């Protein structure tokens, strides 16, 4: 029985390593398809985001996230929400501003501002008023954060997640869709907020991971086979 313990253990470990390799291959295929889809959506001509009599259309993550859209209306600057952000430009805030259209109100992430530009009065030239058109990418509402991220605190006006429903209630906006628009970069007076900072780069190391797991499985199997088949040395008398 003892002689079977090691071979069984080797078979089980090898099977686990192969399964991990196969899983990484599946992840590679998924990530590759995701990157291709996002690239196609972000570079396509902007489509009008129309709203019917019943309000904004229902968009889904699989079919619509990062889709490039265009809509016309006006910003409700007095009801903007500043959401804490860590970006490649440093710590600061996303300026989430309600955008009123004929079909309803939708939040637009106008872009990033540094911490010293959080207050609207520090960037008055960039507070666009009157009819305007926004072009940007569809993003789904953030109802969950990372493992150590903080929850929103609407009562204290502290925001960490771009949760459109909670923001709408805090600003007394009524119904808004469960998504927002990340505005593209534009030449705003004063330079703030800075749009066009949507992260659309995805790491794709799954091929390396898959090859690593397969190499470990092959190495373990090879070492076991060598130990099993090598000539037995005789112990001298």
C-alpha cells in the first residue's frame, strides 16, 4: 500500500497542474475576446444614445459597456458629485455631473480633478452651462468596490463608488439609469475636469501562467518517470 501512495500523489498533483493550465488557456481566450471587443467599441463612431417615452434604454455590461455614444442636453452643475479616485495622474476626484436631456437625466463623468480642484468654485471656467453635446463611453454603475475600498457615505458627502442610484437619491434627481457616461477629452476653459481618462488597457498574462502550469506538470511527470525507470544501484556488501 505504501508503494502506491507516492504514485497516486504524483498523479493527483499533475492533474491539478494540468487543470490550472487549461483554466488559464480559457482565461486567455476570454481576455483576448474582451480586449478585441473593447477596442472595437471605443474606436467606433459615436452612436446617439436615444431615450424613448419610458426613459433611458436598458444597457448591459456584456453588450454595451465601453460603447461610444453621444447625447445632447445640459449639465446640472449645482448637483455634481465628486468621487474619490486614484489615477495615473495621482489622487483626486471624478466629477460626476447630472446631464439633463429630453429623455431624462443621466450622470456624466466629466473627468478627473486633483484634490485642490475638488470644489466647483476652484474651476468655474470649466463649469459648462447651456445646451451642449457629450461624447463618451458607457460605464455600468459601481455598486461594489475593491476588497479594501470604502463604502459611500452620502450623509457626509463622501463618495468612493460611482453608484448612480445612490448619487441620484442624494442629489434629489429622481430616476436615473444604472450607468453613466465617461466623457472624452475636450478643450475646456481652465483645463478642468480632465476627460478621456477611462482605463481601457487590460493585462493579459494568461499565456505565461498557462505555460508555467503545464511546464510544472511536465517536470513533475518527467522526474517521476526518471526515478521510476532509472537502474537500481546495488548496495555493496
